[in-house]
C-alpha cells in the first residue's frame, strides 16, 4: 500500500475521530510526542523525539488511584486509561523499546494494568529511518532503521509518499480501513532501495561484553569509568528502556492520590535504606548499576539488551558520557565511532 | 487484570508500644470483611506495603502468622515519614495494606528437619511469624527440634514478650534469649549473638539456620554457622533493600539481576554468594 | 591555530606537573565523542595527560569536580571555572593550597544547540574550527558560520574570559570586554507580572526534573537538596506540576544568589533547553545592583550574602 505525504494530515484527521492520536509535534528546537487535535500538527521528519515514546504508556507522572478515607473504610478509584490510541510516527528503536518494557510491566508474577492496558489499546505506526543519525547504533543492539519489532504498521519514506507495510493484523486492518492505494512494483522497489541505502554507520561491538560484565563487578575499571558523570537523571529519563519509578502520595489529609513518578538509579536516595545504609552509596555503584542493568541483568532475566541504540543519552548527557565509549572501554579496546 | 497497586483497607485496632525506648510499635490490623481476609493469604517471611493515606507507603515484614486468623501484625521502627505517621496513629484509623509480597521461608523444605532461628534486635518480626507458624499444633509434628536464639541490647528492647514467656515454658521450642550487658533480674544469657550461638552450638545435622538481624550481627554470626557445619544452602536470610513497588518494576531493590521484592526477600546464603554485595 | 597551540601547551603543563609529582591529578578536557565536543578528563599519569586537549567545546565547568578532593589537584580552568573556584574556596569547599590552576583565557565556547538550529536539525558530523569562523559539515551539506554567532549566551555575556586567579597561564590574556548590560533581564523585568508568569509557565512545562541543572552547577552542593528532603517535604516531586518546577528553580537560584558566577553550566546541562539563565541572571543583576558585588571575581571580596554591613540596602524590608 502507499499513501502520499499530502494525504497524511487528512488521514490523521480521520483517525482522530476514532482514536486518541499521538504524533511528534514541534516544541521549540525539538519534537515530543503529544496528542494531536489536527493532522497538520504532526511533524514527521524531525528525527527522534526528545523524550521517548515510553511517556505515552508510562508517563513521567501518573495517578495510580485516588482515595477518600474515613474511619469506616476507604473509597479507592483507579482510573485505568483504556482509550483507543494510535501512535503515529514512532521510530523503530522506540517501538522496540516497548517490547523490552513489556517484560518489566508484565513480569513472571505481576501485571501493571496502567501500562498494559494502554499497550493493548494502542496501534503503533512507525516510520523507518532513511538517514540514521551519527549517534544511532540500533543495528548493534539487534535493531535496525526499518526494524518492525513492536510496530503494527511501518511506513517507508520514498520522497513524496510513504510505502505502507503492514506488520500485525491490527495494523493491516487500520491500513485497509484507511483505503490506501496499492503500491506499484515501482513503489515497492523504491522502498526497498531506501531501506538498502539507510546505513547505520556507527557500530558498537558488543561481542564478549556480556561475558566481561558477568565477571567484572569488582573490577577497578568501575572506579574510573563513572568519574565525570554528574549523577543526574538526564540519561535515564530520556532513555526509552529505563523504567524506574517512585510512588508518592499527593494529598491533603486523607483525600488524595497515589502518584508514580519517573525515578532514576543515578540518584542516591533511590536506594537509601530506612536505616541510613545505602547499598549503592557512591556514584561508582550507581553508574555501574546503570550499565549492568542494561547489558547484563536485563540479558540474564529476559535474554535481551535493554538498550535500543537510540542515542538520546549520548546527545543529551551534559558531560558527554558516551555509552558507546563506556562499552568499548569495558570491552577493553578503543571505541570505533564513525563520524 | 488484578491491580497490584491497590491497597486493602484495614482497621488499625491496636497501636502497641513494643519496646522500652518507644521506637518500635506493633500494630494489629483487622480486615474489614471476610472476603478481604480470604484475598490476603500469606506465608511466614512475606511482607506488605503498609500505607498511611496522605503520607505514603513503606514495606514491612508480616509479624503475624497465617495460623493467627482475623488480623495482621507489623512491628515498625520509627525512622521516617510513613513509620512516624503510623506511630502517631489512633486506634480505629483505616490504613492500607498491599500484598502479601515476596517469597517466604521454605517451610516445606524444613519438614522433618531441625530448625535454628537466630534473630537480633527488631529484625525478629518475620521470625516471630515463622516460629508461630511452626509451633501451631497442626504443624508442630512436621518439624524436628526448633531452637530460637534471640538477642537485643537490653531486655527492654526485646519484642513480643508475651510470646517469649510462653515459648520459655513450652517443651516444643528451645528458646535462648540474650542481652548485650548484664542487668538485674535478667535470667537469660548475656553476650552477643555470635558468641551465644557458638556456646549453644546448635547441631547442623539435618538442620536449617534462619538468620535475621543488623548487618554486623550477620557478619559475625556467619563464620560461626559455617564452623558449626551449616552449608550455604541451608543458611537462610531475609534482605531489606529499599523498596517502593514491591512487584519488580520500580527498579530500586535489585541485588544484581534479582529483585529483592519479587525474587526475595528470602534467599539462601548460597544464592547470595552468587550475587554482588549490594545489600 | 590558536586552539591547537593551547592544547599542546596544556598537555605540556599537565605532564610536567604529573612527572614532577607536584600534583596527583589533573582535571581537564579530552576530545569528546561528538563534533567539537570536549569531555572532562581525569589524568593521573603523564600518559593519560596526553589525552588532554582544548577546543571550542570545552564547555563544562570543571570547578564542579574539585570540591572536597583529597591530595593535590591541578585543573585546566577557563574564566568562568576560575570564578566558581574562587567562590568555592571562599566557602571552604576547595583548599586553595592544594589546587594548582592552569588558567586558560577563554573567548567563548560554541553552543551545539545553536549549531543545530543553524543547520535545521540536520545531523552534524564535523565542525571545523577556523578561528573566527567554523565550517559545519554533514552528510550532504557544509555551512560556514561566525563563531561569535554560535557562542553560548553565557559566553556572549561573559566579562571574565581571562582567569582572575591562576598559578600558570596558558596562552595570552584576551582584551577586556565592556560592561554587561543585562539587556534581556531588563526586558523581562519590563513585562507585566502576567506576561512573566506565562513565560515561566511555558518554559517550566518542559522541565522533567532530571536535576541535571543542579548537578552540573558547581555551587549546588548541599548534602541534602531541599527538593529531596522528605521530612518535611518542601516541594512536590511530580514534574507534572509546573508551579513546583518553577519553585524548584526559584529556590535553587535564590540559594546561589551572590555565589553564582553566571557560568551557564545549568542551562547547558538542561536536556530540555529551558532558559535557566533568565532566573540565575536576574539574581546576578540584583546582587550587582544592590551590593555592587559579583561572585568569584577576586580572592578578597567577601561573599555578598554572607556578610553584613550597616549600610546594607534592604529593599525587601521597605514597603513599596
Ligand atoms: C522486605 C522488608 C521488610 C521490612 N520489614 C520491616 C519491619 O518489619 N519493621 C520495620 O520497622 N522496618 C522494616 N523494613 C524497613 C522499612 O521498610 C523502612 O524503615 C521504611 O521504609 C521506612 O519508611 P518511612 O516512610 O518511615 O521512612 P522514609 O521517610 O522513607 O525514610 C527512611 C529513612 O531514610 C532516610 N531518608 C528518607 N528520605 C531521605 C532523604 N530525602 N534524604 C536523606 N535521608 C532520607 C530517613 O533519614 C529515614 O531514616 C523492611 C524493609 C523491607 C524491604
Ligand atoms: S551519564 Fe550523563 S546524563 Fe547520565 S547521569 Fe551521568 S551526567 Fe547525567
Ligand atoms: S541507553 Fe542510551 S542509546 Fe541505549 S536506549 Fe537508552 S538512551 Fe538510547
Ligand atoms: S546557577 Fe548556573 S550559572 Fe550560576 S553558577 Fe550555577 S551552573 Fe553556573
Ligand atoms: S536540567 Fe532542565 S529539565 Fe532537568 S531539572 Fe533542571 S530545569 Fe528541569
Ligand atoms: S521494590 Fe520496586 S522493583 Fe523491588
């Protein structure tokens, strides 16, 4: 199937009557996923959004339930958002990140209804990356600029139009309902060419990384590797696969809400015990946890690396702590960064 | 889909000052309905997130035993927001309880074995649950000798005086209490837990040791247990990392790849030996 | 080329200090992983010092790494770093006797956000520094721009590019600049309260409470920051509350009033591009007007808000 770029706004407008539609919109110098009221608000050529798509499913701040408590009992209301959604213009790395987060919010024992209900009610329409940025390394972590994992539909930008490739049944249905024209052989060939030419030039060699991390928890390398890190939350909040959160009460007396907020393993209070003891008392332990979590613990638990190579942490770290360099340092050789 | 974030409202029926220094209170919470009680089926060693509405929630080990129907008990040290609010709470107030969470002491494995319980300070909470569970007349026959070594700085800091008095008299359990320094009227032992454990020298034959207490106590008791011949697979500990969600999602309680809330808090020494020392 | 020459001199100075064991550690910049990006480097051996460099991307304030350090430390410090160091020495956070300052006169660092804006967000692969101009290169483009247009706002406003204190100077002192006129602050002050409120609300709706601003600020070193305090909880922790986001920043800048050297580290660290210097500079301007004081411009002045004189102006006590 194929849809011309000119038709996208009206296609989105039609979707808006049936779904909550989210798409990247311009906010100053960057784009963010926002619910749109008009198809023309979507900015589809702005590269990856500043904040990852996770914020739609796992918002930075979310009310878990409200309560009204008296001595007779407690009235709890937990509004689980089950509105039908379409997220339009997701990049493949972000879509893949959701499949990783699914492991966490749907683990061997518990299900998170807030996240999972949104996931189940959302159709993800992706746009492949014709010109991956120099900070992208998706192909080094099992992804790719046209990877379809997690997506329902994939759009391939062929210049004036998008070639539409259904991935799931949900996506196929959406595309059929939209009545997109059939793609000609020439269109398909154009899409294939685009895919072929989209080269992720940056490779991060992860061979042997896991084996190193399996044994190097006490290695002196950790004494130095974190040294410039400021211990802020920028990399974790911007990371599509980071999922840590805090739960707080926002209340006046006994009427209020329980809220969850993004939290970060970079913060000292994250792990401070009630007794005052802190198992990760310095930035060294905290930075090590960030790396270990993504490249060892997550692999041990779910057989996947918890990094999709989106490059957000690289571009946004205030001190240029580059995860590619850190990983190379850990592997014990020089980084190979093509730029 | 069950919402694991929703607490069960329960009534605080007793706010009891447990220790002489008043820093530990034991709270008895009553279910509001029979249904609620049925929905909360737990085992010794599990914990729950207790919430004071308007303040927040915090994890506490369940001190009551499933063999004690109708209520839950928690013994709480006053350290911060939630614990202080609990201490100040009037009887009759509604609190929330979310759980039961985590795994529990392997009571099935204990069957036919001798069990040595070693506790220090106020970390005795889930050990009370465990001992009470095993001492229940329906279950006592499942286990061999039950030895409890329990110590505190002074007699006023020992928890659960009623239970201790009863155990003292009971032929079903061998209770050894100890305090750090001698005081008038004290009839138990005097000395630190590691030394007392060495004196008592419980046999490791066909036995499990369960140990909970402050890190120093654990550190110095561990070699004693090893000397007595307890293999790491039969030394059982309960960890207390900082927690929020209790369901393996919020990310803070991990020790290596294990989440203490979901995969613990009960671990064998052997399991912990495989993990980094981040606890 | 000026930058390469400076880089070589810095390297030599650092190596010499380490070889002669005059210091245990040199904090400076290495070549970063992004175009024209310096990244903090901690060199403990002459070999490690070989990685030291100097370019228009050495934007971090290294004073942030110097508080409460053990042993003898040398730092490669530009003008703003030195001002922060001076302020921290006065607050007993840095022992001047154990710090060796390798001062580097600085004419400003390049703001990658401005570079990105200039090229319309296209992926920049290389920035060639030609002195007064740079050539910005990408996959299918190459654009020349004036350095002066791409400098960080803080660098454009900075009057202290020459280190005010140093043990060794690299390169030559630069010509002095004129007075800072705080034009944008005056413009903001002239707005109505409603306009100001609306502007701040818009800016701080972007805040994600990552605290990069606080952690990048050399003067934000409280053991327990008021935002983290739980008993009592002074401020809500949800980023969804814009008023709390503003309150966080307002209290932060009040805490650094008279101590803030206007280095801009906070604004540069902010991943969301929030105009933080609007607030920090308001305080810098007020402190200058009310106390005729600037933070860290010499070793002698007492910190403006840590001293009292009988003729202190106290306009906040006067009912207008
Ligand atoms: C599985 C498990 C079982 C447990 N069982 C028990 C039990 O049976 N009994 C018991 O008493 N405890 C138990 N604990 C410990 C208990 O969970 C903590 O003491 C409790 O969370 C404290 O909560 P709080 O809200 O009162 O304290 P918080 O307000 O969270 O503060 C706790 C401590 O952290 C420090 N702190 C908090 N916030 C800050 C900050 N911003 N800056 C600096 N310091 C800070 C405070 O100084 C305080 O000492 C258990 C913990 C776990 C994980
Ligand atoms: S790596 Fe960078 S972004 Fe992440 S915590 Fe450290 S300083 Fe902040
Ligand atoms: S670690 Fe960095 S590159 Fe990897 S997914 Fe997270 S933000 Fe993207
Ligand atoms: S508040 Fe900002 S400008 Fe001022 S000293 Fe701190 S980081 Fe520098
Ligand atoms: S760095 Fe920016 S986004 Fe982060 S807390 Fe500070 S103002 Fe907010
Ligand atoms: S308490 Fe949240 S993961 Fe364990």
